[in-house]
C-alpha cells in the first residue's frame, strides 16, 4: 500500500512539475496581457488586480492588428491548403506508384529538410525581388508552401505507404482509378496523418517570424508575429501590449489545435483488413 | 454469368516463372476451386484473371472475349479478398454501394440492390456500422455482399475464409455453397484448404510450382489422382506413398514392398514404382478381392474418436491406415493390413506421373 502511495505521489509531482514548466510561461504572459506596463514593472510576477480587458480592444484597434491578423489568416490558410493537397498527392504518388526515378525524387525532396532556413534566406530574398514577389502576400504564401512541403510529403508518404494495397485493388475492381483513388481512399483513410500535418504546418507558419520579416516590409502586409514586433520600440518596450498582442496571436492556434485534435482519430484503418 | 478460359497463362519475373502454361476452361455457372500449397501460383492465377497482375504469356478469355489488356474495372468481375479489403472510412451501406456508384446506377436501384444483398446476408442491422465495429464473420459477409450487389459475370474468391475461426469457417463454407446454387454464377475460388475444395467445388484445379497438376470433380481427383503430388496432397491423412517394385509373374504381375508380396490381377510393366494407397483402403480383415497383406510394426496409434489412425513401420517407410475405432492394438506389435483389388495406384519414381492402377 505504502509503495503504491509513494508511486502515485512521485507520478503526481512529476506531472505537476511538468505542467508548471510547460504552462508557466503561458500563464505568465496571459496574466501580463491583462496588466498595464507600469503594473508589470511594479510586480512582474504578480497576478492582475484589475483585469484590463480594454487592452485587447486597444491592441486590436489602435495598432492595425485587425489587418495583421487577417494577413496571417490568409497566408497561413492558403499555404496550408496548398501544402496539404500538393503534399498529399505527391506522397500518394511516391507511396503507391513504382515509377522510374521515384527514389531520386523522394531523396531530392527530403534532402531540403536538412538545410536551415538561414542558409537559403538570402537567395530566396533575391529570387522574390527578381520575380516581383517581394513584399507581397502571394510571395510569402509561395515561400511557406515551399518550406513546409518536404516535411509534409515525408510524413504523409510514410503513413500512406502503410495503407493496405488490397484496398486499392478492391477500388480498382470497383471501378475506381487514378485520381479517384486518391480522393476516395487515400485522403479519407489517411486523414489522421493529414490532420497532423495540417496542425503542424498551421502552427509553424502562424508563428513564423523569419521569412515574414525578411520578405515583407509594408505595414499593411505584415503578419501577426511582425505586428508584435511593432510594440518593441527603439527606446522602450511596451511589455504589457506585447503580452496582449501575443495572446491575440496565440488564441487562434489554441482554438485550431483543439478543433483538429478532436479529429486526430487514430485507428481509422482498424477493421479494414483482417 | 460467363465462361472463363485460360490459355497457356503464365507470369514471369525475369527468368523465374511464377505461373506457367496454365490451361483451364471454366464453364458457365461452375464453381472452380484452385487448390494448392503456398506459393503454387493459385492466387497469382486468380489475380491475373482479375486484372490485378500483368500477364507475361497466354490469354485470359471471359465469355469468349480476350481480356488481357482490359482494365480490372472493365472485366465485369467481383473479387472477395482474403483480408476482406473493406473501406475503413465507409459504413457497411457505403461499402456495398461504392462499386455501384461508380457505374452510374440510379440511387433507387443502388438502394434496392444494397437492401437485397443485406437481407440475403443478414447484414441489415449493421448497415450503418463501420467495418471496425464488425466481427470477422460479419466483415466477411460484407465483402461477399460487395461482390453480390455488382451482379458480375464472374466471382473471384481469394482464400476468403482463412481469417475466420474454425466453426465460423464451416458455416461460411455452407453459406457460400448456397450462394453459388442460388446465383448459379461462375465462381473461381482459391484456397489451400482441401476440405473447402472438396466440399464446395464443382471441379478442383490442383496446382504446384505454377503448373496445373490435375483438374477434375472433387471425388474423381481424390479417387483417381494423375500424379503422386495430387495423391499426396489430398486426403487427411493423405495417400500413403512408398517405394515398391512391380515384378512380372507369368500373365500377371507381383508387387514387392520389402518382404511383402502382393499378387496383382493384371499384368503391369515391371520396374520400380511409387505405390499409392489411401489409408481408408487398408483393412485388418481380408475382403473378397484381397490381394494380400502389407506387414509391419505398429509405431503409432491415434484415436480420433470416430476412427483410429494407425501408423505401421515398414523397412521402406511408414504407412498409415484409417481403422475402426474399436480395433485393439498395442505399440510394437506386428500387424498385417489387407489390400483390396482396385485400390492401388502406381506412380513413376522419377516423374511422379501415374503409370497404372490395380
């Protein structure tokens, strides 16, 4: 009994410790987002005495935040949609068809994963200027697609390759071929993996700062992470407003994750064969 | 309903042949079973008929039309897979209707066919369930239902019962036979289970190493095997195969098995042969047409309830006999098993081909 109790206590403390470690910064930023900067300066870790909800309205209205938010939504949504469709199609082709050069194409796509963005960013900047895509949301979307595509193909191919071949044979006999098989079998059966890549891509792109700061300069085209930077002046940092802006940026990600994680239903293929 | 004809059908991977020179005619409404051990090419043959494998040589004809280059979907066949291959993201209703939707059949007709198939297979309560919520037997029925609703020319079954437990397999065997009688459809059924083959097939095609060894009605194949492989493959226990020698003895022949000599009623070509005799043809007592007795030592007694399988050790090897369950034998005792005329099969030692019966 005592041993059992000890074990439970150890487990609980480990969980509590981890929760504090993981959620602590988030809670701190959340509490700062409801405090004014002088209040934060006075007591950085103190809980807010009065909840300054008006800071959210102020951040949204006074700081062009609506535009940043909308830009982020457009760029991320477009990039995620394109990456998902193109990536899933490429993964389907690589996983299902045995064609000449398949391994080479796979290796070429996956090799780009190893390069850190800092290596390619200058060349990328030149290319975007060359093709009049610098400082445009279309350009940023295309870059996001290019950046996230290899990892998406990599993840999806591994999953699609595990979908039993016999399902495709049954579909062939049922009269389906080519692209129909992709829409009717691969996409629905592979949805748990697709949902995972949607979440990963969306969160990564929503938080991207590097590509946005290099490729966007016009205030009307900034995305949320750039918007937060606006509160960091040369002379002073409005920490209170930065916290509020960060919370506005984070909330959609949390909502998005909560929505999609519901659909991360594993074992969709259980019962397909055997 | 249709006829299926295979002419010199073969499949190769480089120099090695998986299937070679398969000639087989399947009549309209026939239940043809392709039977053989693992790797004999039976599934590959079925998949070539289905259009799922490329054909290296020969022809597949369905209803007199060559379909070598016709896509699987245009061959008007339906297939039940060993693993059922149900679409996991669709419920039973959609699984059944999936193939029909592609063929631009009206929704009302699809609904009618699905309802009819569900009724005949007892699937009505499960139409809204996904495959993962069904038992093995129910999944198997859905797989069969998916084939039935299509009303195809030919039904193909690739070991459909091998994933079911023993009792369910017996039930499904009966149901598939009933289905065949009701639909009177042409069915080709692949299995490695000889009981399935014997009980279900109108005819059996036994394959080995990519070649057809024998084709015929179940009992004909059982009683009159054309080669030692078929003799040794069918039956449980299978036919005894032991080395023996035919010796000329005047107008008749004599068979020598070590010390034992049997007098044959006809004259056969002298020489070394493989003797084949079914375990149930050996008896403790001599019958009216007894040719003599094979003697040996009892080395094993398996009492199966209804019968007793006795293994006799001879200098040439072992012989198993299926005897009455009341026989009283002890291990190590000498035993003589009588052989009746008309039960002996002789196979060539080298080729395994039948050279005579007596």
